[in-house]
C-alpha cells in the first residue's frame, strides 16, 4: 500500500514518513498555544520539561550539540 501526499484526519495532518505516517495537529492547541520555547537543556529534567510544554501546545526549538545530540537520547532503562 502506498500513501502519497498529505491527508487530514480529525484535526490532524498526516504525511508519509518511512513505512508509516507522521501526524501532527493542524493548529496548536492547549494552554501554551502560541508560545515559542528555546530549549538548550541537555540532561533529563530539561528535555522532560520541554516535552511537557510541547504537549501543552508550545512550539519547541531544540538546540543540540553537533554530532553528539542530547545526552538523554542515550539513556535506557536498566537491564537485568
């Protein structure tokens, strides 16, 4: 099955991405809609707070170290 172009699904725009779809709200909603946040944080608490602000409708601009990225991406649950 091939998906070509974008499609709108109940207030969301979906576009083909890899083997699936990337969906996002067509307009920001939530208490922080219209707020722009510049995220320079690297360690767990900062990225977590930024994610919550994004979930509440803020537009997030994340700046990461070149070639290394955010330290939090390498964290994983402890393995037994």
